[in-house]
C-alpha cells in the first residue's frame, strides 16, 4: 500500500470538519461550517445538508455526513413531525 494511499485519504478529508450537534449527533461537515448553522434533512436530498441563515433566508453551506441521519433514521423518531419547518433558500 505505501504512503501514497494514506496521503490521498488525508487530502480527501482536508475540507471536512468533525462536529457534534446540539442534539448530540456527530458527523462531518464542510470545514467552513459555523456555529449556528443547521443540519437539515430535506425531502428529495439523498444526504443531510448544512444551511446558514442570513439576511432573511437560508443558504446552502454544503452536504454533510451525520451518524443517525443518513438512512432516514429521523423518520423513525417519534417526534420528527414536531421538527418540520419550511426554508426559503
């Protein structure tokens, strides 16, 4: 294998940051994610996304990987309907 494969892995990870949400989920988001950004599961998206609120609307920061949100697990939660919101992006 050698170091070439290892350096490729590090290069692929350089634009990602480890996060823990206020709800206790852990995952990887774009490194430019800021405190206050929101991890969201949007209908029609195949992965969770990070949204940032500014100037009256949300902007897309990027896609993310969050354990417990990747395979529709949020829909299995008993209180997911209470977390539904509309976003102007």
